[in-house]
């Protein structure tokens, strides 16, 4: 398996030309191949005509905004997405996560922090080396090396972050996993005060399980502590 960041292809969609050049140069020094699109339309076209390992997506774009771009991208795949949001704009962050973004970073940001987020997400989203490990509970089955999640034999369209959360819950069925651990495992970072990212990813995961026909296993909230996966009866 290639290293998490070696020669990975990144698509950055942001109308700030100077920022795009700076990030492309910075990430390029770490062997990341960055393509920059300055409008939502150009970003969608680039996404459709080439293969990328991760997207960096600004919410505030001319023409089609970042949320609309994210919706269109999620209709055709689960490529990891990091949103760039205005500092303090909690509504856009929550909506973006609900639409399927893996993580967010408020502007202005330190490029080193962006690189750390990218590396963490790429490590989670790429197939793992070693033997395949299977985790199962009721109709839910996860294959850890190939990152496949199945419900009754049908593959679930999970993002890398959703997969990691479900994996963490499946490892200790019926036991509470605190949000700090879920954040570290699924997002690769410590849980920050008032950060609702884990809660939003859990909501997305519940919705996808229900849409796929799951009526047995349930993800329950232990208020103020974390979440647990309850086996069906």
C-alpha cells in the first residue's frame, strides 16, 4: 500500500487564487498532487474528469456554492471532503457535515493543520495492509482492510469517517464509546468544546442504516458521555 500521503491527488475548490497557489505549493512539498479550481462549476467538472483521493472545498464560492457542490459530489461517490468555512459559521459546518463532508477547517487556518487533517483522513480512507478482519453484529458486517460495510450482504455507501465510527462501535457492542475516543479514531483529532462533528456523523450513519433497511441494531446516545451500538433482539 502506498503511504497515506505519497502521490495522493487532491482537488481544492476555492476562489481565492493566492490561497490556492500557496496551499498547492505547501502540500506539493509533501508529495501531494494538488489541482485548484476557482468556481463550483469548474470544481465539479474537474471531479468528473479525473480521479482524486480527497477534496478541499470552500463553502463560499461564486456561482454554485460549496454546499451545492458537495451535494453533487456525494451523488456519485464517497471521496473524502474537508470543508473550509468562515470562522464561527456553525450553521454551514453542521449543514456541510450533514451533506457528507468528513471534516471542516475554519478560515484562516494554518497550512500545517490542513496537512495533518489530510493525512489523518487519507490513512482512514485507504485500504489497509495485512489480513482482512471482519466485524459483525446482526446484519451489519465490516471488512476492515477493504473498508467495506455491509447490511444484510448489501454494501453501505459510507464515508471514511462514518466507517471508522461504525467500526469503533462494533468493536465494543453494547458498551458506551465516549465522544473523545470517537473523535480521535474517526477524525484524527481531539474533541473540542461545542464540537458537534461526531454527533452529526452519527446522525448520518443512523440515517444510512435505516435507509438500507436496518430495523434491528440501533445506535443509542448516552447523554453527555458517548454512543453505543445495541444488538437487535
